[in-house]
C-alpha cells in the first residue's frame, strides 16, 4: 500500500542463475540474494513480461522506478522456434490497432509464414463449411515477447529467470 510504510517480503525462485528473496515496501524495498541484502528501490513491481506487463512497464517506466520480473529467459535467444508460452501466435486486429496507437510497428523479424487472411471453418458431421476473412498476423510469440521486453528494458529494471513464489507479511508490520 502506497505511503503506508508497510513491508512485504517477496520470495522468488530462480529459473536460471538468479535465485532471490525480495522484500518490498512503499518507502524502502529490500531485495535479498542468498540472504545478502541488495539496496534497490522500486515504485512498481510487475510480475510477467508478456504483452501486458512489458507494455505497462514501458508506459510507466519514465515516471516510476519499475522492476519487471519474468520467469522466461527473454534476455537470451529462444532455444527453439516454438513459443515458450501456451498462448498462440496470432495477433488480432484489435491488438494490431493498439500497437499502432502506441506508435509501434511490428518488426518483420517477429512475423512468420504463412500469413493467412482467410479462414475456413468446417463442421465435420454435417459437411458444411464457411470461409471468412480474417486479418490476424501470424507471428513467433517468443520473438514478439522479447521485442516488447526490449522496448521496456531501457526504462525499467528487467529481471529474467525470476519467478514469484510467495508474498509474506513481515511480522508486526503487515502488508
């Protein structure tokens, strides 16, 4: 809670080589690695550097000190062409319009073939089919997330390989 002076401990597990125990309060957050306190201060901690988290971090990163925490290693090339998230790689027209309103153009390196603009839906039992036009962009989701995280990185503290495990109140101080 902002301004309350309350203190919360954050425990994060390493997904790579960065095991951490992190504590946060509105006035003076503390982060611990192997029990050693690191002096870091953040106004906002965002868990997850997917499209929403990276975009929020980028938008508020000029006004607030932001820590962006992501379990995936977005700071390294993807080990395979398959996405490391369970969400698909189609970018809907509404999302494309939002990127445009934010002044962002999707880089060609994020796009993958085939680019489909027509979809056929088939009802197998009845044998009916219907074609309809769609303007989804087919992209590599891992590259897309890396691109968005890179856009946020100059304005925020990005920690890849971290995963939030629990939030605990500090005895006598609450949240």
